[in-house]
C-alpha cells in the first residue's frame, strides 16, 4: 500500500511517499480500516522535527487522526462490521502505524462511529482536537454553565472546537484571534466576545469585558508568553489550563489569586498505556458525534491536500496562523 514514511528526524523533506506492507489483523478484537483521510496536527510536525516517542521506530508512519471505512473485523470485533464509517485517534507516535497511509489496523476499543453529517475529511480532522479541548475545558478546567472562559487562538484547530464545546456547556466565551477575518470566523462558531490581540494585546480587553474580575477559566493553546500574561486575567479562585510547557515563571500572582493551574496532554493515556483513560476518549467522540449530527458542532478544514502532499501540509502547519485544520485525503 502507499504511505508516507518519516525516514529520519528533520525538515518536512524527510517525509517520503512510498510503498509499504499492508497491515493485517493479528488479534481477534481488531478491525481493518481503509483510510479515506488523515488529520495533520502540530504534534506530527514536532515528532518529525524531534523524533518519535519510541526507540528504533524509524521509518515510521505519522498521523494520530484517521477516518475511513471498515473492510474487515476480527473474530471478536463485534462492535463494527464491514462498511461502517469510523473515526479515531490512534497510532502515529512511533509504536503503532499512523494514518498517513491507505490502510490501518486498530483495536475496536479505540474506535467510534463517525458523525453521519461529517465528510471523511471533517471526521479525520476532529478526534485529537475534540478530545484535547474537552479535557482542557471540562476535565481540567471544570467549566460550568454561566461561567466565563477565555480561549486563546480561537480560530486554530483546538480553539475553534473549544469555542463550540464551551457554548454547549452554556458558558460565555471570550476568544483571541489575530485578524478581523478570523474574528468573523469565530463569531460564526458562537464566540460571544472577540479580541484581536494584534492590535492592543488582550489583557485590558479581558479586564474590561469581565468588569475587572477576569475569566473563570483561561485556556492557553499558545505557550509561555501567553500563559504568563493570562495569569492576570484569570479570576481569583479561577483555573488556568495550558497545552504547553510554560517554562520558568514567577507564579507569585497566581498564588495570590489562588489559581488552579492545569496541563492538558491528550496523548498521555496512549503513551503511558492507560486504557481506562483512553475509554474516555472514545466516549468523548461518541458524544461529539451526536452533537455534530444535530448541527451543534462543526469542523473547519482550511486546507485539504493529497497524501502525496504531506510535506506541504507540514510546512503549512509550521508556518502558523492556520485556521481550523489541515487534512490529507487518502
């Protein structure tokens, strides 16, 4: 079968379009999926630059997110049958095969039926960002109806679904974006207040919009500088959740505010082999599929490329400021 192989650690050019052996079912609970699309996430580019998570794993097929059609089910894989359309977050970290390929084999436990209203491209773009946003907002952030949440980079992959999940909870959403075009985009997703941070930053605007109180929850999807600035706009006794390492910081003000600081890395259950936590990932996809089919969640694919164009997809991600998601059609 055709696949994209990461042949070494380095620039996007280390990704090669090649023939590799087609995977086959080896365990009774596995299913074989003919992939139709693969999501491209920032973690893919970081793995390509810095190396996979497992020793002697190269060459490797990247891509955590996939969507496709079940073509075969193992003897004990009773949850799915040939012809089912599925989505999942599995592989691509250097141990199991990722989804930049024509076929994959995955245990049925980690798979969910994709939304009937989603295209394969939309479905492939969604699992990692939905699970990440859910974990940050609800599990780490404890977001409740009526609270105010500040979501940084609301037009991005994680940000644009976080806005929609927060609205499903009944929260008031403030978000930051870099342009008027992105401001219109996030408003269409339900954001209540939008701050174009490239004009005057975001701290004064958040203070004004919250009556000086700050946001009950701040969700940082950007990194150290934004995390540091966000402390002052998180309400006393509020929560600040980040996806990234904030680095060396003076946390004196966070302590004075009695903040709960949380980290969200949705890959932890996969990397640390925590099956019960991975079950929660599937539950999240099941619930999000129901919301998607009711028109309550949309997934924005800003760029759809062919499998052969994986190098270009990585360059787009690394250039930054991409709205929504980049997807490879298989």
